[in-house]
C-alpha cells in the first residue's frame, strides 16, 4: 500500500509553511514533516552551510531526494522547501496530491524574512532577490497547487483555517 500526504504545503521562504503545517497537522490529527528538517538531520548541517559548501545545484539534488522520499513515506502534512518545485520530477509527483500554495506579497516577505543571513538566496538585496525568485517560481507554485491561500495580514490560525476550507477538510 502506498502512502501519500494528506496535505502538501508549498510556497516561498518565510511564508509560514512550518508554522501552518504544524497547526494543520494538529487540527487534522496527523503527523507533520518538513523536508528542510529532513535534509538538516540527514546532512548534519544547515541548509545555508550546504549552499555555501557545495552550491545550489548540489543542494537541489539533495532536496529532490528528500522530497521524493517524504512524498512516498509520509501520510500527514508535508511542508516542502521553497525551491523544491523548481524540479520537474517533483512537480510531476505533486500532480496527484492535495497541494496548498501559501502566497504572500513582497512587503510581507521582507517583514518576515528581513535580512536573515540564514537565507542564502536572499543574502545581498533581499527585496529585489525575493521579487526575482517569485517571478521565476510563482507560476510553478500555481501549477502544482490544488488551492492558493494568501497569508498577508493573517495569523497562522487564520491561514490554517483558510487552507482547511479551501481543501474542504474537516478537523479531526
């Protein structure tokens, strides 16, 4: 028997996938898993360290394996790293899943991520780099999404409820 996540969360860094994912899992009475956490545990170092030590292509290869493993093994709420949807094979695997794209605008992103050095893709000019990342990724998030939930100006609890409503899922 194959397993599949109840819900997969995608979206840019800082949008709240981890926070909302934990709340969703609690509300649905299922487990929570984050592929970024899986990578850190497996590699024994932070994602920023992997980027610095090995570069983005090496990180993306590690991420792809972690995402594919989690999609095959996890039957609860699964949060994916912000760039995981860049991989065509990953997008194909998401085709049959309930995927919620958590979206936010650039001002909200700057408020949430700020000048955080732990975000290697936003190290130089965060606002400009975030806009460029979203221009490259927005359509990919939308392509894999079953539902899009805006997070701007909403509490994590409000976003969680909006996700449940959008997917027509009931609390456990």
